[in-house]
């Protein structure tokens, strides 16, 4: 099989929730000495993006979404074992979560994959994370950046709550914050006092680098 064949296998492995197929594709692509970022961007991320789109259109449901996300998470860990420790030491620590009341995290999973592929250390709190938990874990892991995703207009206020709580606890200067999610905009980010907004995973990487002055 060729390079393009394995990239296609990577994409379809996510759509088919096939962890064995995903692992095989990842190992074959890594054996070609490709950069983790290239493997993610050209292989697996198109697959998870397709799953997310199908879910948004009502063609897939939560069980399928979770299965795809689990395959994506496992293969991301495998690929990012190949990001050198030296490279990670020069990059920051990102705490990321989907806010309380929101159980949709497919977009966040893509952001996590992209950040890890770029050499950042990412601590993912998953879905439905409370403001207190996000702050507690950010402090514990000595994060540089806190990223939150809100996929519903009804959960967006939790991003505002986080900014207010950071100020209340005197931690706003300690952490940079970035927000995202389908209904979230740059105007919302500015309004609540977040440091950055990202419309997608690629933009998230760019903004994180800017926040860390890289």
C-alpha cells in the first residue's frame, strides 16, 4: 500500500470506529518517518471531522460519536508518543475541557489532537467539566493556558463564569484563556474577557502559539 492508501485507511478507520485499522494505519505512516502533525492533519482529522459533521446533521447519534472519539483518542496517544520529549519541553501546557452542562466534545477532541501533534502537553478534562474542576486541575498541572469549548448557547455562560472565577481567585494573570465552540465568536470572547478565540482546531494551534509568544 502507498502513502495515500494509508492516509485513506486512517480516515476511514475513524468513520468505521475501527481501532485495529486505525492502529495499523498509524504504525505504517509512522514507519515512513512522517511528522505526527502531517499524519493527523491528512489522515485521522478528516475522519473525525466527517463524523462530527454527520452528527451535526443528525445522520449519526451519540453512541457512534463516542465510539469514533475513543478510536481517535487511542490513535492520537499512539502517534504522539513519537513527539520528542525535547520538543515538548519548549512548548506549553494546555488544560482543555467542554464546559458544565455540555456533553458534545468532538470538536474539542480534534483540538486536543492538533495541539498534541504540535508538541504541546494537553490535559483533557473531557465533557461536562465544572468551573471549579477546570481551575483546580489547571493549578495542579501548572497549565499555561485554559481552553474551554461550548457547543450550546445555553452553556456559553459557563465560559463567562470561568473568567469571573479566575478574577475572583486572583488567577487571571496566571492563566491565558481561549474559547471555542459552534456558537462562540470573537465578539463573545472579547465580551467575557477571554484572551483568545479559535473557530477551529487549526486556528486553536495558531492562537495558543500567539498566547505563548512562540
